[in-house]
C-alpha cells in the first residue's frame, strides 16, 4: 500500500508559492507552505513502508540545506512521519501532520523567495558542510553555533586552526576590522584563539589552570562568543565557497513535450543543453 511520508521543516523565508512540485536526486517531492502558525512540509510517496524512509529523509535534508544556503534562510528540520494511503497521488496528497513553528517571528527574513535555483552538491564533504552550516545558522545559541561553524572547517583534511591561520596570514580570509578588534586574541593567532579559547572552552568545561574557561551565564563571555560565532560564520562561508568549491548551480525546469510539460526537476547547466527545457515556475508575488 502506498506510504505518504511527511518531512516537517521551519523556514524563516516565505516562498512565493503555496505549493511546489519537484524532483531532486530521483525523488519526487511536493512542498507545501502552511499558514504562519505551522511548519512547512515536504511530501513524497513510497510504494510501501519498506525501510527506505531514512534514505528519503537524508535526501530531503540535503535539499533543504541547499535551499537554506541559496536563500540565506534559517531552516530547522524537526520531524518526519507518514501513513499508508489507498490510491494516493502526489497531486492529491495533503499535509495531515502539523507542528508549531520554532523560528521566532523577529528572525523571519521576508517573502517572495524562490526555489528555482540551488547549489549543486557534488560530494560528501559539500553535503556535510552545508548540513552543519544549516544547523549553526538556524540556532540562536552562540556556543552551539560556533561549534558547528567550527566543524564546517573541520570536514577537510587540514586542522581548522591551521587552515584559518594559513589563509588569514596570506590575506585570503577577510575578517571585518570591527569584529577582529573585539576578539580577545591576546598573544594567540586567530586560528589558535578560535581553537583553544573557543572550541576547547565549549568542549571541555573543566580545564587546566591557565586555560580559558567558559562561563555560560557570564555577560562578557556571552558577548565574546556572539562575536566569535559571527566571525566563524564568515570563515565557514568562505570555506564552503572557496575550499570546497561550491560554485555550481541547479535550476528547476520542465522538459518541453509536444502535448505537455514534464514534471519539474533540478538540472545543471550542462544537462540543460541536452534538451528543450523551460523554467518550472514563473516567479510571482506571494499570497501571504
């Protein structure tokens, strides 16, 4: 019996349509934007509940990481579930599992965003880095955010502290002067400060004498980590773009046929040249 799978997520950026259909990595999805009170949802249909849910969930998470990166959106993926349905189609499928939104209204970035273009994730490192970045960007806790931005730079073979110092010393890595001047680096390099006074301070609350300790309810420490997390966000963005080479794009298009247009799918530029395609959805003002 067909199994309708729900993947709920919160998105700080409102899209320009209530409903989208698209195929990503071979899976057909229906994206439904719910009213402001409830989370949005990705729906897909499995032939049956046969243990494929984990694989589908991972593909959906990768897609939402890409969408988060493209639109600069806070995206929180919170739950998945499903139920067997008789004679269900994706077009008739409706959201039947509702969950309250988590992102505060003050962090909603606006309306009329699109899903027509997303980055092309070409390897495991890019996918892992975008997932870590998505978690960090959507979390308001500076300690959590810093640690996950740090782990973005850790997906490569080189130690993050060494990579940061190497690129900073060569002038490749730009850190705003107003932030750099507020980092209590002291005699440490930027990379070693981020590693010892920030990463290790979070990971090891109890530390040897002389090592920087984290005081979670200390106002000065909170301000220090807000600044450090913001700097690490910029470093993580640079790392993803330039070190991991996330510079190619996928476009949501339909194949032109004699009597109709095909199901929307994401294709790279090279693939677009191999057939006749049109933009899947014309951008329009949102109904929100």
